[in-house]
C-alpha cells in the first residue's frame, strides 16, 4: 500500500481536461509544498512534470498544472492529447524518516 | 546535459547480494548540494524510494530496507553503487537512479532503469 493515495485510473477525450488527485497526510502533502508529479510512458523512465506543487520544469507543456488543498494535491491536464496517455505518479517529501513517498500511480487513458 | 545509466545483473538468485552501478555525466558528486538517489518499481506497481547519497558522503536509506542497503560513491569515476543483500523474489523490480539537488525536493532526471529479476 502506497503512502500517497491516487485513483487507479482516469480517462478523458482529446481536448478535455482531467484532474488526478493525490492524498496524503499533514506529515507529507499537507505539511510541505514539496509535491512533485511524474509522467511515465510504458517501458520508460519517469519524467518530472511538476515540482513544488505547481511549478513546471522548462520544456513541460503549460497544459500541465498542479495545485494543493490541505492534504490533497492535484494534477490537471488540459487540452488532452493522445501523447498524454501514460501513468502519473505523485511524490512528496515527508517528515518521516522515509524522506520521500510516492503515490500508487494513476493510469490516464485518452479515449 | 545530465544523464544517468544503471547497470548490473538482470538475474540474481534468492539470498544473493545485488550490486547496481549508476554511471552519470553532466554533474559531479563533489559539487556541494548534489546527490544521487535510487528508486525501484516492481512490475506493474508503484515507485519506491530506496536510498540517497549526498555530495559530502552523507547517506539516507528507506527505513524498511535500511538493514539490507548500502550506497556508496566513486567521485573520480562518476559512479554511485547500490548494494542490496539477501535478495528475494519480491525484490524483482526495475531499479532507477536519479539526480537530486539539496533544497529541491524532486528527482530529475532519471536513468533509463534496469530490470532485476530474483529467481532461482
């Protein structure tokens, strides 16, 4: 069981928007603005898409955005494209000795 | 440009010790504030952070695996080595190394990963 809770799957049609949630506790998501999101295509390494809750690395499309409310962080992808179909993982720094915790991952299907 | 690449055995037997090497370029582990982490992913399952080594040779381990893990660095070779003892089939996973910078709470970029299967 992962430390952070994500929905197992979400889906949307091209052009639509979807949101993936990531729920933790006050020791991780709720306690720090250190939530990051990774995109992983099959057989590929995870790619950083969002860091520090809502910041995009250079080169990441502005269709990707992040936010946080309390112990839940969210990743929103607008204007869905076929290439967005992938697994998405959230991660957070934690005050526990684990240092980093990941979510269980969410499979995004573009219909 | 920062790149990392993992190498090591693809198959190990139960109870054996796994040794993985992360060879990187584009940064130096002698630079203050830099680190390299290891993360693994069992087939079809979630990511799990394993260990992190800092530029000053400080180390952090996942509490659940701490007794089995050792992380070391060879700055002259631009390599980080992870050893995991007493391997079990549940340790079958793709193992990734990734670049980390102090004060930044994410890993970027990651290596391509290496699949390790534990089976007799």
